[in-house]
């Protein structure tokens, strides 16, 4: 599957592009700035870049210059308004493979993408996945199942992830259930020097107390009743790589002592064995509990706490990252559409307002389940509050919107507003006296080509 990086600061428009191109069979990554685009290019196997010309920090031409400087032969297609055609011509002179004017014609864009990828295949053997680094392929698989977000909180979190990943420091991830702690652990491993070694995850809350030592360190046949064969523990299995202990606060005091010894001495002894095995693992732990409070109650060892907590990451609650709520909702909708073979294009305005106002006690995990259920129940083009049953009692602040008219009139007014503003969605929404989310949903609903 070919991969495309969309660089677009208009998040909703970017989501629509992503949804459309995903349906066409492409693996899609997204970035909202030149700086974030560079990070994606450095860590992922990208076959083609589709970039807006005007971006918050620089412009698409800067991405092109950066690619040339670092000798990365990735074809780049510039998206631009008619007023910036001259800049697009400049980009072509610098090496952009093509440009496409806004409003975008879907068939024209698809043909340009296909042509660019054919040329790349003909001249660049590294487009074959077997030539890509192992870390890129593993990373691509995981990132396709998660979204980092665009809020300031999310950007700060993943900036810390990128800082700590290349080090040898043990990391403790604090956060409520459903906030994405295991994804962060995976991401640290993928960006570390151990990325080509195993990543072994253990849910400490799901291991019976009497089997914890065996899970961690293994056992030999006959070591205890039921030990019918030798077992390799997580620390040996992950040797050279990373062990992720989720909900580490659930470990018994006895296992904490054994874990501390293994971390300090870098040796483990399987149950029933006289032989010590040298191990080299990086530990990443996660908890939704207050471990310092547990230390006070003497249910968690202070020395182990300091050993696993060389660097702390705090996961934000979904309700505290408002800018990401609709981003994640559309992401989970895309996943649910793929899973169920449906083609729902988005959410109506009331549903959007309810999702932004809801407190999301179960965080991302709860949202994913709610969106999947709503996708299953929905029979129209848009998910409404009727399908979001958990959110129906959510109190929302009404917004001034476009008055209801017949569809033909409403569609005509939208097209006229886009024409008058040179296809500037934000200004068109202001002209229509609606918010931008409503405008994008209307573009989808009426199949206006500006929004694909």
C-alpha cells in the first residue's frame, strides 16, 4: 500500500482529504505544519507528499527545499489557490513534481498522484517496502491505528516523547484509563535505538499474583504444580528491547522486590532454575494510580518508584484537549467505516456540539466505542445525536447557524460564498454566518467538489 503525507493546516479539510484518499487505497499520514511534516518524513516510509502552499510556520516550498537538502527523493504535489499560481510555478522549478489548484478536482488530483507514484516506482527501488528500515514498517502499522492530535497539550506530550525516546531512561506514564498510555509506550520504543528489538507488553492488573514472577522471569519444567514445560519470561523475550508494564501499581510487594533486583543487576533467574540470565531491557511503566500515595501506605516500594521514574509523562484527559475531540471523532469514524463497510461522511452540527461539550469519563477508549456503535446504527450520510445515545443528555450552548432553507437554495448560497472568498473556507463560513465545521459538513452533504 502506497503512503501519502498530507500537509494541511485546515484540520477538517485535511481529514476530508484523508478519508477520500484512504477509500482510494492509500495509507495516509497527516501534518499541520512544516515542522511536523519533517518529523513524519524522518520516522515514516512516505511515498508521496501532498502539501498546501500556505502553512502556519513556513510554506510547501520549504518542505521541498528540505527534501532536496537531505537528499530524500519523495515526489511532492503542491495544493494552491489561483492567486498563488506563480508560487506553484516556482515550486515546479525547484523540483515539485506537480501542482493542483484549489478548488480541487478529485479526478485530476487522483491522476496526478498516480502519475507521480508511477514515476517514483520507475526510478526509485527504495519504494519497495523490503528496502525500508524495519522501524519504519513497524511504526507505520501502529500509527495507522492511532492519532496523536493537534492541540497544544498533545504537541507538548509528543515533543517529550521524542526527547526521551533516544535515551536509556526508564519512563513512567501517568494517566487515566483510555488515554492512550500503551500507544505512547510503543512510540517511545519505535523512536529509540532499540526499535529493531522486541517490545513486550504486560498488563500487571490481569496477572494472578502467584503467576507474576513466572510471567516476568519464566520458569523451568516442574518448578511448581502446572509447570509442564519451560517458559521464557518477558525479560528474556524482550532482551535488547523494551518491556512495558501497564498498571504497575497492581504488583504485589514481593514481586516489586524481584523486579527491582532484576532492574538493578540486569539479571533474572527463572523459577526453579539455578542459572542466572543476563538481560538488557528498557523499562516503560504506566499507571492510573497515585504511586506516591501508595508509597505512603507502604503498598509500593519507594526505591522501585525512583528506579522506574527517571522520566515522567502525564497523559491528558480527552475533555482537556478540546481541539482534538472532533479530530479523534472523525478518525474513529474512518476506522468504523472501514470495519463495517459503510460510507458515513461525518457528524451533524448538534452531534459535534454534544461531543465537544461531553465530559468523556472513559476518554479515547470510550469515544471509539461510542463512534463504532453510532456508525452501526446510522442510516444517513451524517451521524446525529440520535445515534450518540450516551451523549443525548449533554447540555450544549446553542450556536447561530445558517437558517434552514430548501437544499437547492442552501447549496447555491454556499457555492456563491466560496466564489466570493476565493474558496477560503473560514471567510466563507463567516459570510454564511455559520461555523467552519458546519460548512464542511454541508460541503460533504451536498457533494460540492471544492471539498471533494
